[in-house]
C-alpha cells in the first residue's frame, strides 16, 4: 500500500476503465437536484435496462423491477407520495424511475436459473429466506441501476425521501411490487449540482489482513 | 419505445459510456468462480476504493466498510465461515473482500454531512431508522463495489453463501462491523466462467406510465 493519497488518475495502469468512463460513472458524477426541459426518450430508458440487467445477483434471481414515470399524469400521481423537500426536484425531472422489489420474484426463478430446480420451491417455502434474498438483491441492483443511468449519459437523482406506502398504493395496488428507491432521471438543469461532500478516508473504511 | 429488442451496441448514441466500458462493467462481465495465481497488489485494492467511494448514498452516510483478506493466514481464518461449495473459489482468489456494514456509522456523519447537524442525533435516537438506513445504503454500496472491481480490470465473484455470524466473530469480534457480502477478487482462472444465464425481459421487468 502506498502511503500517499491515490488520485484516481495518478496511475492509469490501475484501471481498465478509461479516465472518461471513471469520470462519467464515479469521480465527476454527482447527484442531480434540478433538471433541464430536455426530454428523455423511451429508447434511452430501455437502453438503461439493457445495460443494468447484466450485473450480478445471488443465484441470478434479479428481483428488481422498474416503473418509469414520465407523463404529466403519472408525475402528479407520484408527487402525492414524495416528501415536500423532494417534490420540486422530482417535478423537474422528465422521468422518475420507481425501483421496486417484485415480492413474487420466485415465479421467474425457473427461467432465470434453470439448472437450480430446487430454488423456487425453497424460496416459496421459506418466507424469511425469500424476503432477505429479495431485499438484499433488489437493493444491490438499485446500485447498479444508478450507475447504468449515468452510463446512458443521464444525470441521476436517487431519493429515499418518499412515502413508499403511498407510492405502492397508487401504482402497485395488488401489493406484488414494493418500491424501494426513486431515481430522478434527465439532463442537469441550472441548479443541478451541490458541492461535493467528503467521503470516508481509505484508513477509516478499509482494513487489510 | 421501439418494439425490437435493443442490443447494447445497436445505437451508440444511446450511451455516453464507450462500448469498451459497457463490455467491461456490464455486457461481457461475468461472475468469476476460479482465479489465476496472478497477484493483486495493495495499490489496486486502494484504487478500487478510490473509485467506488464516489457513488451516492442517502444523505452521504456511506456506511459500507471493506476488509480485504489477502494473506494465507487471513484466508484460512475466512474459509471457516464459507459454505463448502464456495470454499474452492474463495481459496483460489488472491483477495476476498469482506463487505461490511459499520453499525456505528453515525459517528462519521458530522464529517460526511456537515450541513446536516441534526442527522447524527436523529440516527442515534432512532434505532429503526439507523438500521434501515444502514442496511439499505451498505447494500447499495455493495453494488457499486462490484462494478468498481471490474473498472479496476479485475474479475469479481460476489458470494452470499457464507456464515456471516462466523465471519463476524472471527474478524469483527467487537460487533461494530457486520459482514453483508463476500467478493472474491483477482484475474480469471482456467475455469473462471459459467454459461451466461438469462435475465428478465424488458416487458417482464419494466412498466411505463
């Protein structure tokens, strides 16, 4: 381990991803709080999914689902479930993705993991395992999703500040999908970005044995 | 929305990330189950962190911590907590990252979110909020970590099949860090990759309003 702080560009040999890619996804990307009027086409929303979907989950269960809200009417329905301080940014975004756990995800397991025929019945018989696997993997996938939005050239504004119960009642009344995170999506507006906040240092966050 | 299936390379204009970057992180990356003898230097482990750390968390709480296990002795201690079918791949990886939630993460909140002085006392007073924020955001960060490993040119093998209680007892006896995922890290071995499994279709996973 070097003692000096390693800037991301100090040694190109340490990364396979290009400097442009590192900036786009990590080092210069920032959460957006304000969006321009430039629209986001449905083809781009699909492109996000077609990239995002390949990142790994436990036993390939892929329990995350996405509701893209991009009409005026949809936005109005969504805003009733968004906490006041987050309403303005949500209203300004051309699209808000409601990321949701499909609580019925074991239904797809035979298609997704055909070599593991005992997995679906095991998940269906064991509520605690089904829920812990669903919660963990849908949240892991939410992380992949944020980076895939950036890979599609869009700014992402993930938000935990919303009323999941209200959003679920409005959009998922049968109770099968359960919202876990909102992600505003679009092009940055004039007031998009706040000052970069610090991160835990390597010494605070990492141990080696 | 186009009706045809969109291949990730069918329209370069839909992505800001280069085709090479998309292949590296998403479309051609696969979970590794076997690793070569090629070592991974501590500078590269640090490079993963210096990239990973920038991806966003709620209120910038950043609760994920990393224990890199890369000595023979460390590996032996770790293997006692790894389920039998996963022992071989773990033993073959030059490094295994133990991703852990720091249950004491509110301690760092004043440093990470200086403009939000009420957040630390609020988290310390409300166990349910503290735990749900910690669980959700550490798991979100685990997703970022997997992609950052790939960005550093390494193969990742994330594993949920381990005994978290045993691993925590061995490495985190004071109970503050709680392991949530193991990620084997290294260069692919001869038997690294399995056949690509399918993913939910766009129509199965996505709704639009």
